[in-house]
C-alpha cells in the first residue's frame, strides 16, 4: 500500500525521486546514529558506575588510609573514636564464598553430568525445570528460609557442639556456616547451568574415542568429557564466586551480622551485607566507608571478569 | 585354511522400522587387511561398528545375529563390552584427539585399564607412537596439546592411541577421508604395516585405496553384503553383476 | 589382574557404582532442595494469603496488614524499568549485530555488557542512590528505583536480543536488501519481527529479575507501601500516576526483607508465596514460549 502511494507521488512530480532518496538517506543516518547511541550507552553506564564508585569510595581510603582500612580488624564506625578496619569482613567474604563454592561445585557439576549425560530422559525432565526454578527464586526468600529454617537447626547443632565450652558466644544459629550454606544453594543453579552447557559442548568425537578405547560410560564422563569441558566448568565456578561475593540480601540476617574473624560458628559480617545493613543509618565518613567497601567489591568483580575472559580465550585455543 | 579371526553370522540391524543390515554373514581373516566398500549409506560403517558394539549407544537400534571373535559371541549377554572394545580398537573418520597433551592422549587408554606406573606408561606411549609412525615428529613435544598437530598427524595420533591399549583388531572408518593426499599416503603405508600384528578392517569409499591396502574385500549394497573374497579377485573378476557394475563404474 | 582371555567375564567396578550413585544423588538433591524450599514457603505462608492481604495496604489505623501497595509498586517498577531498558537494549543489540563492524568498539561494548551483568545488585543500589537519588534529585522514588533496575537488566536484554538476531538467517536480510529496501526498513519489517520471540524472552527474564530484586531498590525506591488513590477523570489519573512515580515505594521483595528484619515471619512467608507464584508464572511463560518456538522451527 505505502509503496504504491509513493510511486504514484513520484509519477506526479518527477523531481521528488531525488528528494525521496535524500530523505531516505537522512532516515538511515538517524537510525544508525540512534542505534549507535544505544550501544554506547552500555559503555557509558559501566564507565559512570565505575567513576562514581571511585569518586565516592576513594575518598575514604584517602582520609582513613589504605592500610588502616584493609588491614585493620576493628570496625567501629559510629564510636567516638571511630575505627574503620574491614579485614575481618574481607576474610569473611573470602572464606564464606570459598566454603559455598566447595559445597556447591561438586553437587553442581555432578547434577550437570546427570542432565547432560543421563540415560534416563524422564528423570532429566524433572530435574531440569527444578534447576530453572531454583535460579528464579528471589534472594530474599533464600534469606527467609535461612533464618526461619536453617538457623534453628544450626542452633541445635551449636548447642550440642559447644555444650561444654563456656567461652563460646552462642549465635542462635546465625553464623558463617549458615551463610555459606545459603550461598551454596544460591549459586547452585549458576554452576549447574553453565557446567551443563560446557559438557554438552564437548565434541562427540571425544566420547566416541573414549568408549572405543574400552572406557565405561562413567570413565568416559569423568576421564574424557569433564577434562574436555574444563574451561567451561572453571567459568561456572568463577561466575559462582562472583555471585556469592556480591550477594547481600540473602545473608544479612542469616550470618548474624557481627564483625568477627571467619570461624564456622561465629556471627560474621560480609562486605556486601555491611553495605545493606548500615547504609540506612550511616552518614559522613561512615557512609563514605560503605562506598569504599562497594568500590572494593566492584574491583574484585572486575578482576574476576577479566580473569574469566582470559580463561575462556585460553579454553577456545585448546578447543576445550 | 586358517581359522577366521572374526566371523559374522546372520547379522541384522534396524533403527526403528529401517533395516540397515540384512542378514550379513562373512569371515574376516586374522593379521590381514579387509576392506569394506560400497556406495554411501550401504551399511558398511554400521557393519563396522557392530564389530566393537559401538552401535549399542545409538538410540532405538536393534541388533540380531552373532559376531564371533576368536569363537566367542560378542553379543552374548555375559560379554564385558569394555574388554571387547579394548581388544577391538577403532579409528574414526574425523581425527578426534582429546583436548589434552599428546602424551595424555596415548596414555588415556592404558590408564583406563589400570596402568599407572610412570615408566610403564612411558614405554607404552613410545611404542604406540612408533607403531603409528609418528614418534619422530612428536617426541620433542609430548607435553604439548594434541590439537596443535596437523590433521594427518592427528589421525596417526589417534591410530597410536588405539594401539596403546594393545588391541587385536583395529577398525578404521574412512580414516583418510578428512586428510590431504600426502597424509593419506602416510596412513595407507601405516595400514599395510599394521597387518603384521593386527587384524585390520577398513571402511573406505575410495576404491583405489581399497585396492592399494587390502588383502580381502567385501562389497556392501543397500544393507546387504553382496560379495566378499580376496581383494584382487573382487576387483578384477567379481562374481556378482552388482559388484561388477560398481567396480567398473568406479574404475572406468 | 583381570582375566582377559575370555570376553565372558563382566568386570566389577565398585568405584564406578559409587560415582554413578553420586551423580544420581546430586541430581535428586537439587530437586529435593527445591521442592523442600517451595513446599516450606507455601506451607508457612499460604494461610496468610487472602484477598484482603493482596488488596489492602498495611495500615495501623485500619488494622490491615496487606501488601496491595507493594503489589502495585512492583508492577510500577517492572513497567517503568522495562519501558526504559527494552528500547535501549534492543537498540544496542541491533547496532552490535547489524551495523557495527567487528573491531574495538564492538569488543568494548561486549566487554562492558559482560562487566555490567556481573556487577552485584548492591553496587547498582549505591550508584542509583547517589546518581538518580542525589545528582538527579529523584530521592527515594519509584522512578529512581526503576532507572536503577533498568541499568541492571540492560545486559540481559542486549544479550537475548543479540542471540535472537543471530538466529535470523542471512537470506532474510539479503532478500529484503536485494528488493531495494533500506537497511532501517529491513530491520523494522523483517528483522525485529523475526527476532521478537527472543526479545520477549529477554523481557520476561528481566521481569523475573525485577520482581525478585531487593538490594538495588532498598536505597533507591525506598519502602513506601501506600495504595494509589483513584483519580477523577483521565487527566487527573495520569497526573496521579505521574506523581506516584515520584513517591517512594517498596516492591514485594523489599517488603519481604523489611518484614523479615522485624521478625514478622508470617507476613514474610505470605509475601514469599506471592513471589514464588509470580516466579512460577514467569517460568511457565518462558516454557510455553520455548515450546511454541520449538514447534515453529
């Protein structure tokens, strides 16, 4: 219809072919520019987040001192003589994430093996949607389950373990171990999905070669397929780490919330949870410190991402 | 006449409703090269995979009949298929090295079968690489990734990998179809040498190649084994008209 | 040593039986975890969910403890976020796939997309608070929250649109361009319609993230839970809707967090039920979409 009208117009006034073409070129140019702006917007957003975080967070490092912040163990931001050491929080984030990954990766990779290699299609048809749903559950719900279900259980364990140690400060089950468990469940879908994709991506020739050498199905999976999917599985682990380190809402309450060294039955505070639980009442240097913690998190995540790009690149070179 | 290494009796194979092999019976001599020829889709590759039961992994496949290896039916219920595949090795159409080092590729099979000793493995790796005539090219880069090798080298590496588990039979499914002429020549030379120790069954679509490497040959057409016998007889004086047409068509 | 003289001897592999059971064990654990969690939330919360729970706002005066206000806020934020993020995300994907020549710019955009998708939501919250809240003066408002979330879901939309554009066969492009269509015309009439299912997938996934998000909203959209008052007449309604966007408002997930923090688990589980219900619906939508796509192909 529209095309037809255009030709009619063109026939009526012969000079407009040029004008039409010109108009078309202008529209093309504008379209390309608009799309280009959209793409640059992504760069702009990432850059401004980085710049803002540096701008807001670096000043605290400047005022308090890098050493005092990173290696100080006393976090008393609201005291008369405030102290801003976040070493325990850094260690808690590291240990908590490490524990979560240690728990989650074996289960996740084995589940991925089940999904990608299992002979039983009907069982896989139950597990797969379950994993997808697990990935969609909001983190606050993990937190809710953590405090109302996991913490009481943990408290019982704590009571049993420390019955005879009067020095122990009871946490009611809100401790590092609980938080690590919650994180482990939270990163499980990430680990499963990415490992599964990696396992499925292994060349079929690898399986055939191993089977033809007299490998059993299990040997083939664990000795040939998994090593061939190595870089994908490492990607899964790294992304899991990224998710666990940045998670806050699920574990603010579950972890107890006191700044303590990261021991399993201690009430602890993570980097990300410190921001969430203190931002509401913070001001001045304390507030800048929370931005400094955010900056530290951001730098860590970016480092992880860069490492990831390298791993994937290397994996592509090795064909794994 | 010597006893055959492999004898196939009334082998039937079907995927769902499609019959891929129809009542195939044939004898395969030990320490000789047997070539399976025929147009594509005639069932020769399927037949080859029946000899080490690689078809077991294909979904919906049904197999009847028997394949005897040294007098034992490999389709017997009691058979340990991993041991069978250790004895009957396979080389595939596409070179398929593992994404690991050259050394680990060769040592993979022996390790599966429980060999762990460093020295023993070193010996096996060297022997296998020499057996596949690729030792000289790789001895200085055993720790490097196998994926860095050329296509022809990769295929000989795969042959070496198959030899490392000390098989008795070697099945080759169009092993040179993905290779350039020079590499093809090298692999053919290797095949002729291999028959001193191994029973080789090779599927090829290239009849000149079959004529160059084989002692015996079998012609497949539409799931049937039409004719088998010594290679020179099959190629020069085939008994069956269909074989004659195919051979003539290919050579002429 | 195994007897290798005969094939008729199945080897026993205890280690493998163990590994196999580990594989099955891990898989069933994932299922049990999920079923247990979802079941527990429904068990604890289903009793709380009622019509008045869903439609009234929490009020001490009227002695109601409903989440109607939060439900409206969630819808508000979801719509505003998608309105902001979808055009930009789709535009960026079109540029990357259809216009840009491979080179530094593309790599930079892809790297930043990757980075953006890895940034924890707490950081988005901090950024949104200072940029939208303070620099742009939006304070704690639904608008500030929605803008913050739109940055967060941007990578998701870019990535899904790109995937979808990649699956459109080149012959479509060539065909249209060969007929003399301009590139923009081709994109509008051929490419975007063919990529629509993929774009919708991205949109639904983004909606899922928005509904579940809390950390990025806590300091941007705040926690208000008032129900909007119906306006008199169309223009008044629009004015009220616009005003509402500038008010603070907590979504369901934020409200859940606050209830949980104050130890009111009953309400928290009730909200949990609603949230899981929404997530279930979203997964169902995605599944249906995927099935329809599968049938088409």
